[in-house]
C-alpha cells in the first residue's frame, strides 16, 4: 500500500501523560533487569527494562510473569526473528507492560520477514470478567489463565505502539492477533496503537472492561476489530482501512466482528461496549463491514462504514432484540449501503429512522462528513469521551494518525 502522506486523514476525508505512568512502582525502572544481549526470550520474573531508541530481537515466546513488568520506552524497535518458532509477547495475570512511545518516536514491533503472519503479536491476560464457561479462560497463544472479577485491574500502558506483520498461526484454531486483550481491566491505558498488515485480527477483546482510543487497523486479513466473551469497555477514535486484494495480495474479512459468546449467546455479563467516532473503510469485498451477532449488545455513535458489499449486518435474535428495544443504540451512523437483518427483528427501516443515520449513502469523495456533521450523542458526562464536531474518527483539525502510523 502506498504510504498516505497525512497518516490516514487523506483517505478518510475522501470518504467522508508523561513517558511513563506516574506511580511509585514506575519510579525505579532503571533497577529492573536489563537484557545482557539484544535478544528477548523466555520467562521474566522480575522487571525487564529496555533502553530508549535501541533495537532488540524477539526469539520465541516472552512471558512476563506475575509481579514483573516489561518496560519499553520511546523509540524502541523489537524485531521477531525469521524462523519456525512462534515469537510473541505475553503479559500474564498480575504482570504489566509499560510501553510508552510518542507520536514522533513510536515503539515499533515488527519482523525480519515482512509478511503478514510472520510473528505472534502481544497477548495481555488480566483479571477482569469474561463470560467464558466458568468465568476463566486460557489464551490462544501461551495457554495463560485470564478472567476473574476485578474489572479495575491494571495491566499497564500501551501508547504509540505499532505492530507490523502479526498473525502467526500455531494451527487452524490458534492464530495471533496484533494485540489480544484477554480479560483486561479498565485500569489499563491503551491509546495510539496500530496493527499493520496482520494475517489475523488487528485487535481482539476476549471479555474484560479495558477502554481503548486512537486505534488503527490497516489491511489485517481477518477482522480489523473483534470482540467476544462479554467485552464491555469503551472506545473512541477507531480507524480501519483495508487495501484491495488486487494490490494487497490477500483478502480481508470484516471491519468489525462483534459477538457476545458463540457457544452461549445469552452468557453473562453480556458484551456491551460503548463506541464513538469510527471510520471503517473496506476493500470493496463481499464480506460484512460491521457484523453484530451471537447476542452482543453495543452502543455505536458517529461512524462511517463503507467499502463493503454488506456494510452492517445483524444476525441473531438476542442482538436484534437489543437493538429493537433500545438496549443497544446505533446513532449518527453513515453506511455505504444498507443494513441487512437475518432475523428481520431489527430492520433497515428501523435503523434509518434512528437519529442521524444514513443508509445507501453515496460518498462524494470530496468533503462528506468531515467537519460538517454533529458528533452524535452527547457523551460529555463520561470523562473518557472527547466531544467532537465532525463525523467519524479524524478531521482536518484532528489528524491524530499523522507521523506514527503506516
């Protein structure tokens, strides 16, 4: 894909605290374990502290054990070696990652092999809820425990982190996303992260209450964003872009695939994220854009969804009933097409009647929905959300993707 000069703003316009967390635990990072070589590998039971602007290689699985931290300052590059061993970073329950890049000096995690699926990405296991059977799950990569009842759990910080070429597959059922959030709590800070050309999902949420903002998924072959097992966090400023298969070399699936629990649609706690300011640009393929199914609930405000034959589908009775009775909300959503309903409980006519929604929208490739349409529902009572006066995730006055994304 040709690099976009102004981050992702140009295409979006066409279709439309300190470096470390401030707490006493972080004041003595220099006293942690520093690698004696450039290789990161194996298990770490005490703090692993990397040096700013240095390069490291990742060989095999790195497990940060309970009580330890992985500290990654700005400008660090971590490169997975090109071999048959699955390379990944796993933050176990009770451990933390403190990855603090900047817009001008991000943290980059990549691979020697510049191909989708070259390595295994980041996996974070927390103690927040999951509606997996028994309330406890095991991570797809690393087989680590996640889940519990501490929705305020803190697994650290991810800020200005770019992950390239993730998606290593152990087998047909165990593939690695860019970042996998397993029961991660809302004490964790996640903002300004990009998943670039991965062979599985960009970002996936397995339950938990983690809040995220300023997230970019670029040409991930499976779903750009994916949630299941009862995720009920908040998200603002999400961008997904899928290059066309003819130039990318592989196809991409959904822009968002959204489930409660595939084995039990009524499992509790029910997935119910609140999401605002979204720009999702598909690859003109036949797959769904946003796929709401398997009992999930959602509140989605101020979104552009285009470039897919089926830009928005609703596919299960529980999901459609929640939309019909107002438990779920879709407002100020502009579609490059129409909503498709499998159960015919929540229909395209019902969607079109909701506040600010637009169906079968033809985007003029000039200035549609950029700085001209109100941002949707007033979320000012919630300190997590920033108020906007434009449609979607970016605008001429707020191109937060510039400088650190590919």
